[in-house]
C-alpha cells in the first residue's frame, strides 16, 4: 500500500474537512488497481466507536468492496492473538477497593480530610492513577519529587499517593483497564520491533494526547507499512512558528501542540506531514485566518507580519455568523430558530457545545415545533425515571422520613407501577391534602393510618385505603438507620425495597422498574454493584447513597423517539467524526468552552511538569483543537451569551483572538468583515425578539366583588373580624368561594405553630397550678413546656430555641400570675370559653373562643389573650384589631354560657415574646355597647347588595402578604388604585 521510505509516514487532514470521508477516500485512492482483498488486509485503528460506525456507513455508500479491519484503540487484543494478558479488573471493583482504602485512611487520620470528601478524593485519586498508568509514570517518581519549596499540603497528599503505590504494585498481576492497555501496547511495540506485520497498519483520528496512545502511534509509525493520519492538522502554520511550540509550559493550550509533541517523539519534522487525500477544506482562506488568530502567545507579533499577507478576508468570513446574545435564553432560542430553518430547507445542521444546560434549552425550544434533535450524549441515567427512583429510595436510609420525601416517592411514576396504579394515585392525593390540612411533618405508620381514617363513606373502599395506609407505613416509614453495614447488605436492602415500592400492595413482580432501556441500564448498574460488592467496605447510609448516585450519574441512555435525521447535537468529541452543512459552536465563553482547568488536590502545575504528567492546560489545548476543526466547516455560527444568570461573561479566548485580529486588518477589510459577521447574528437576535414579542393586555383592576346577598357569610368568628376590616376580599374568597388555604407540604416551626404550642403550655400550666398552687413556680412552667414541645414540636432546633424563650420569661410570667391570683381565679379556658352572639334580625351569628377568662371575688370577668409576638397597641385595637374588645362586649351580653351576663373589669393581651409585656384593651375608650353597635353596622353593611369586598382595603403594611393575593392578582394593582366594584350573579 505504501512505498518504502526511511521516514515515518505521517499524513494530515486539514481543519473543516469531513475527516471520515477523507479517510475513506484516501484508502480507496491508494488501493486503486489492487485486488479486492488488499483492502481487507488493512488494519485501521480509530479512537471511538462512533468513528468506527461512520467509516462503515461511508464504505456502504460506495461501490461493493471488502472492508478494512476497523479496530478501536481500546480493542487491541485482536491485532496479535499471540499476546495474552490477564483480563482487566472491572472499573467498579477498583473503585470499591480504593474507597475502602481511602475510607480506612480517613478513619485513622481524621485531620487529613472530612469524611464527606470520601468519594471526591477517591475519584480524583483514581483519575491520577489512570493518568500515571497512561503516561507510564510510577508512584516512586512522584514520591521522589523535589518538594523543598512546596507547602505542608504535600505531606498529606503523599499519604494518598502511597495508596496508589500499593495498588499499582499489583497492576501486573491484576491490571485495571489503563494498566492493561499500557502493558498491551508495550508488548505489541516490542514484538513489532522484531517481527513487524506485513500488512498496512494505520492509526487515524487520534491526536496522541495520552501517553499510551502516543506509545502505540510511535510503534505504528516505525512499521514498514505503518501510517498515522492526523485530524485537523494546520498546514497553514509556518515552520518557523511550529518550532515555538517546544515549551509545554507556554504552548500546552495550543491546538497543534499535541502534533508537535508527537512529531518530536518520532523524530519527524513539520515538513514530513503530507496531505492524506485531495479533499480541500470548505474555506482555505478561513483556515489561514483562524490559524493566524491561534498563534502561540509568545509569537502573536506574527499578526503584524503575516496579517498583511492574508487575502480574501471577506470570502473567509462570508459564511461565518457571530452572535452575541444578551442572555443564555436568547442564545438558545436563536440557535433553535436557525436549526428550524435548517430542518425546513433540508440542510444538515449540528450544534456543538460542551454546555449541557444550553443543549437542553435548545432541545426544549425545538420541541414547540415538533423537532427532536439527534443528541449524541443521550440522557444521564441518574436523571431518568429509574435513576431518580433509585436515588429517592436510597435516601430513605439516610434521613428521617419527612412529608416531602414521602410524597415525592409516592408520586413517582414507578411507585406502585405493578398493579392498581390508579387507586394509588388517588390515595396519594388524599394523603397529601390531609397532610397539608392536619399536618404530619415526619410521617409514621400510626400518623398515616390516622390521617386516612374515614377517607370515604363506602366500607369496602375504606378497607382498601386502610390496607394501602398500612403498606405505606410498613414499607416507607421504617427505613432510616445510622448503622454501618457491609456494601452487599446495602445493595440487597436497596434493591428489595425499590422492587417492593414499585410492585405496590398487591404486586409480586417489580412493576415497571427494570423495564425499557433506562430500567435495563439501571438494573445492569445495580447487578454490577452486587457482583462487586464483596470488594467494598462497611458503609453508612450516606456513603451508600452517594455511591449509588455517582454510579448512576456515570451512565447515559438513549431512549428517545426517532430524532430528526438532519438536526444533531454533538459533543466536541463526536464533532471530529461527522460532517454537516451548518455547524453552530455555542457557549463560547471562558469557563465553558474552553472549560476552566479543574483544581488538582494532589499535584500543582510545577510538580506535574517535573513528574512528566499532563498539565492542566492539556484540556484547553484539546478544546482548542476541536474548535479549530469545527470552525472550518462550510457554514459556521459562533455564539455566546453576554450575561449568565448572575453576572457578565468573558468571551472565549479564541473568539476574542479572531475578533481582535480582524479588527486590526484594516487594509484587508477586517473590521468590515467583523461587522458583517455580527450583523448576521443581530438579524437572528431580532427574530428572537419578534418571536417573543407579546401583545400587552390591560392590568387587572383592584377587585371589589359584590356577590348576591344570599351567598354572603352569615357567621364569622371574632378573629375573622380583623380580616374583614383589613382585607374583605379574603372573607369573600373563603366564605363565598369556599376556597381554603392549603397548608405547606412540609411543616415548619412557624409563628402559627409557635402560638398554638404556647397556648397549650399556658393552659396546662394554669390548670396544674389551680389544682395545686405549689406548682406555681418557674421550674414547673419549664417542665410543662418541655413536655408539650416533646409531644408537638418534632424539630430539635426549634424545641431548643422555644424552650430558651420560655425559660427567659418564666420568672416574669410566674410573678405576674401570682399577682393575678391575688384578686381573681381562672374560670374558663379555651375549650370552655366558647361564646356565640346571634342577631336574628339581620340573620348573623358571631362566634368566639377566648384563651382564658378569670373571675374576681366580686364576680367581674377578666379576659386574657396570649400573644407570642408583639401584642397590638391600644391604637391598633381601636382601629382594626378588636378581638378582645368584641369578646368583652360578648361577655357583657351573655354570649358565653359558662359565664352568663357579667361585667368585664379588664381585657389584657399577655405578650410572651422576647420582651414580655401586658397590653390593656382600651375598654374605657371603646365601651362594649359601642363596640357591638359599630360591629353590627359593619356586618350589616357587608350584608347589603351595594357593599363590595375590596381587596387589601386597610392593610397595616403593603409588604404583608395575604392568603388570596394571587387570586386577587395583587401586583397588577396596588393600594393606590381605586377598587372596581363588580356585581356577581
């Protein structure tokens, strides 16, 4: 196939050229006139399975022929069956063994790192070991580095490196995948040096960025019939500039550095690289422009000399669009609009970006037109239904079950997916409504059963609900544990629980849990974990949950409907093996593309260079090479968002270089070309604005509904009078529309609960002291508070804080209560102190329930109300907060049966806040008869047809939220707007 030569055979394909198509074209051209079996003798080694599939499909497009033997870099055993090595240790086994070693080290030396960093440390240590094996660097080399000028961090890092040393010592007998690949390549190179294969061996598409791959490429380049075909080779770079790439500390981030390093390793020069096939790039002028823009940093002065020699700037940029979107949303929508145009015109279009959030935004935008792009990345398994379900189930072991976690799991589509899914969904809705109404912050079997009692009237149906409630309690409410368990036991418990929840009450099989592609992949992950569990260690529930989440997130699935054949989303790796009419390079901001180097917890940049490991800039260089290849396509978009969610962004260094170069090429029309590129982007941004433009509608008016008199409320409690005065619309929504506010799904120790608990504490304490006056002391108040909170407040932090508040006011309250007992005695508490006042002539009933009513020796009533917040002032009581004033008037009218008719001597708010106080109700300024008369007028007015229930009529502060503000569309109007009455029928 190749003529004899003393130099290595190195070929290149220019950026922008469809590499797989050019590779096939070159093979066919070189074997033209030879017998058909000559193609079958060719060993073609490529680096990805996608490249392998594309090459086969391209051969299938041409005339019938025998195919070359297309191998993968990871499948080299078939090259020489005589070379045998032990099978690689499964990656999961190695990971579990490392976890066990690192966990043991953290347990022995707690000052090294927190336990929560176990998996991050293990994964980064495994990555370091892979790199060491790939580059052929032993642990001794790293341990012997000169660290005299390094900090004490090195000593801590060295202890972890020693784990790698012990593990790598076994790499020969029990190699992992990286070690085995290195051993295999070394054996092949040694054998080929003695007896080289007679048939052609070609490595195509690899840049030699990893040490093991570089070793194989060196061996192939030395073969009599060996050749290397380099993708995206920059033929435009002058030889003088090529030599400036020699210092990796300065040039590692250049797109051609890997090729420079490869040529240096095999003693080849820049001129030894020739074109593989006569496949011209879509725009040679653009390749020259981009090449100049990417000159190494030390020689950017070449812009001044080489820039003047550039020609055809307008032609080079004619098919390039630069889009600077104001936001990521605008960027995604502009891309989606262009991809839609491509779908309509039949163009093949590809979006290339490492930003997966952006690709999801574009996919969502395309969905509105029924376009499903062919996404090469698929969906991460941990975000699929089975992945989320398994993570939720694992979470049951980690923490005490709360209402949110319970309903999240019950509502999952895989829960109870075996049989009777419909009744399960209905029962879940019933349970949620009752939790929101009654409250159950930490569900337990007894609480769930109690909540669902009498859920329906039909006995048989209720029996099924009871069975479901018992199943929930027995299955989900008893999982939390803080015990250490072997990994195998965790896997068995987790799998069994997941299958039980998926099966449901009557199910005997795991329902739909392991079905479809996502379920099958999840089952394979769990099966693999079970097979390797013996190599794990004792784990806490948190450790196990983190491990499962990490394993699921490392897998991807492609379980989609048939995607659009011409609209594709590629990662940067996939872009190397495909071709498209339109290529959109998106997310071109520093930190995204190129990605910021990840921090290395083990070795800094200098130590990596000394050890011979890869520098952090390597990934930037690879990304730069991907950019240089893709930007040479037929039509190219370069897009970025000027601003992210929270801050302005910085344009990618490559785009900045291109724009700065064009701006300086004034004699060749560079600024005009740049303006044209930006104008094409602005045109599509204008389309985005037009697409999102909406027709303004008038804002809602401030509502003041006037419902029919017959539907207006005929009974209110005293506590609702305050709301009637402040926000009549809330009374209308609750009593006319019958809309009650749903409680939160997850209860929190809010002000309402604090008030309820405080009332119960005080009532129990006062009753105890009435029965036994000796108990009137601060110690007993604290004991009562602790007992009530233990029963009603399930949050330890809230209990501690509220008990501290009670402790602070205990002495003050006991002192004041002792004074009260000197002139009165408790007569009625909340349950007994219920009152009802009926006005039959207007058909209205007023109800009340006082916190506490005392009676003096002469028979007068003393009215008390506990407030955990700041009690209302006398002025506030006279204006709107008339609770005590109305209750006092009701007592004097005989509305409380337990008291009869009696005068009220005092009505007092007892403030139990951080600053305890007592506030008297202004009975003298607001006489009871006058209060009732004014209240009757107020009620009578709201029972008349012309009175509307105005929203937020007299709120104390605008910032105070109402339960029905959303229904009233508050925000479209404010308190300065006049209410608009509306007669309802």
